[in-house]
C-alpha cells in the first residue's frame, strides 16, 4: 500500500515541477498578497479629506483646526461659505465630513470652560455615514480636548475607565492581518490545488486507466494530498518569514504550536478540496466551488470583521468553516503566545472536520467509480 | 472471471487484468519512462524487476531513445504503443482493448495487431471492442452487441455463413430511386449505396432473392455476392437499416 501511495506522490511532484504556472503561484500568491494586504489593509482611517465652514473666523477657530490636523485623522481640503454648499460637497463625495464652527463659538467656549449647565457643543461635524470606519474616526473627535488650543496647560480629567492594551500595544492592523492572511491563502491554494488535481485526472481520462489498476481510492487520495501538505507548509513559512522581516509581526508562540495548527488546517482544507473534487466534473466547476467556500472564509472567519460582531446565525455558519477555527488558533499562537493545548476545542474541531471529510470523499469517490 | 468469482476478489483480479483505454489515458506531462515507472509501482513490481521489464517493453514497442520524451509530445501511434506497454507491463492474463486503433494510420494499425498476436501466442486472452469491421475480422472470435445484448457470436467465417440474409450487389444507374423502391419491401433488410453499386440484404426466407429484385430493375445488373462482416452486423442488429 505504501509503495502505491509513494508512486502517486512521486508522480504528482514530477507533474507539479513541470507545471511552471502552478509552481510559480505556490510562491507568488503568498508573497504578492502579503505585500498587497499588509500595506493596504488598515482599519484606522487617516488623513480623511474634510471640509470647513468657519463662521467664527477668529484665532480660536484657526487654533482648533491646526490641532485637529495635527492628529493626522483629518485633512482640511476644502473651505465652504454655507452649510448648504458643504452638504452638496458631501453628496458629491468630494469630502467625507464637514466641520461647522458657528459664529457664536467664542461664547460657547467660555460656557464650556465654565462648565455652565447650558453649555453647548462648540461646533458640528456633518459626516458621510456610508463608511462606518470613517464615521467612527470622526465620532472619536467628539471629546477632542480644547485646552491646548487655548494656550492653557492641559489639565486631563480622569477617565471613567483605564484601558491597557495587551499583545498589540501600537494597535497596528498588520499584526492582525498577517496571521489572518495565512488562513485565507491556505484556504485558497489548498482547496483549489487538490480539487483541481483530482478533477484534472478525471478530465484527462487518467482515472479511466487508474480504476482498472490495483490502486485503491484511498491510496490515490493520500498520494495526491501529501505533496500539497508540503506546499502548504512552504507557504506558511514564506508568509511568517516575510511578515516578520517586512512588517515586524512577532511570532510569540512556539513554532511547534504554530506549525501544528497550520498542519491541522492544511489537512482540513485538503479534505474539503477532495470533497469538492467528487462533486465537480470539470476544473472550472472546481474553481467556482472553491470561490464559493473562499468568500465566506474571508468575510465570516474573523479575518475581516470580528467574529463577535456577527449575528448568531452567521456565527453558526462561521463555526462550520475550517478557516474560522484556524484564524482563532493562529492569532492565539502568533500574537498571544497561546499553547496549542489551550486551543484544543478548535484543534479538535479541525481534526473532526478532516475525518468526516475523508470519509465523505472516499464514499463519494467510490460511488463515482462504481 | 479468470476462474475466480468476481465479488470479493476485485483487487486480486485487477492484478491479472490489463486495460487499454480508447483515449490516451496516461500522463501527458510525464516522460515515457516516468509513465512506465509509475504503472510498475502501482502494480507493485520490485525495482529490479520493474527496470528489466520496462527495458524489455521499450525494446518491444520501439520506444528506445524516447524514454525522456514527454508522453504528450508523441505521435498517435507512439502514444498507443506506450499505452499498450503500460497495459501489459504486469503481464496480465486477460487484456481489454477499447477501440485501440481509432486514432492511428493503417501502417501503425498493422504493426499494432502484430504485437497483439504476439501477446496471444504467449497465452494472453485479448478482448477488443471496436466498430471497425475490418478490425473485427482479424479476431478469432466475434460477438456482436447491441445495447448490451448479444445478437450473434462465432468466428468471422461462421458469422458470415450463418447470417440471416443474402447479399446482392446491383450495379448501374439511377440507384437512389431504386433504393427507395427496394427498402419499401419488408423482405429487404437493408440497402446501402457503395460507390456506383447498391448493396442489398434480402432475408433468407426468400428463396430466390434475384427474382424479388428483378421486377424493380430497369437497366441495372444484379449478382449474389459474398457477405462482409458489415453485412453481418447490419443483418444482426436493429431490424431494418436503410443507411
């Protein structure tokens, strides 16, 4: 039995080495996507183009504007002379928000400083709410401290809660993105490569010959899967190395725990690819089915949006995706130095997924031949 | 099959069977030797034995010097020889060939059949499926199948003798019109034009087929000819054919 698995393994490696496109993709997909997303994806919005309607037009308003720009959150790119004009610009999309400083701003500032009961806000932001990230950033400016702008010593008021940030104190998105990308890239390549590899065999008629030889479906699958396990581990190494070198993403946990988690996920993804290969009749169909799995893996797994923020039914779906469990494990290991043991629920689930997937694929595969 | 019940012995039997598919089903992006090596390890040949056997097959099927060529870049005849080499690598007792020479020229086909008769001589039973009657004629035994039901079997000579119709050949002009008239007769099993002759199969229940035909003839001549396997095939399958 081992000899036959080995024969398929060697054959698959040789075919892979002749297929330059696929071979190149194994290395280029993680490299390009890591560079692209590592630099591009940023969840804290900066330099938002905003407009200004300044009815006060005094030194105080200029000081406030200067202080706001100094935060790098907003850039005042346009000046308007009426609220209507500003609203039009919002609709056109040339600015994402507009700050209106009323003519009676000096009085309002005095009221506010005196902590008078009927003190009012000193200005108003009009925000294009279609982008929630930008809205959130502008909302963050609601309690912008005024003291500095008045040349007074900053007298901080004790906040209600103190916040201490563990694991990612600088709040860099890339620290969260790189381990997540591991899951996405593995999902894509592992599922696609295996499903396509088997469907190709059927498409080219190789299967017709193979079923008359003594090779068993299980041996054939195992032999076809193993090369891609190696491929997956290579990709993991590339992503983590580049993440460390280029984006300074730390790997806090042990490498053994990390590769353990990656292996579990690779196996789960490969069996998913096998199941797809028993459904798809052509390589194109295999590709479409892969995308069908890939999109929820990107959007629901916690890669893009926090798992906790999703409604319950979406969470159930997410639980079914191997990527969700891997996302939790890999972020735990890479960022929080979690032991594989403390993530055993996710690890067990991936194992179970692999087992069930193998059985389903074997049964369906045999039926297809029979 | 091969003296064993099929059920429960599928895997053992596969060791004793060979199968060559109609379409080339080996790996086009592997070389000739890699393909042979792969098949050898699938059948569990030991390294030394595999090497000797592969050398033997390369020689037998004229593939020496092409060991490092990719299978996909070979000609139809070469691919077919490689496929036969792979199908017979483990020296099967029973060899199935599915329309083996559908994609090769006549010369390669003759060569191929030479190899098949060599295998026969060594004691291999070969089962060929084909829809080429000239190819069927080379076989020792024939069975004509229609929708999975056996319509006739025997040696080619036997089949031609026992066929349920007489064959008449009419030569002359205005054959299209004549054909239309003839196929309207229930006794006429089939009528097919071959060049400037019309080949008519008349049921053997009619003792004097020429007489039946004669009344339709205008200026054509008719003669009774030796049946071909195609006639046998047409007479045995699907009732009336008017190709």
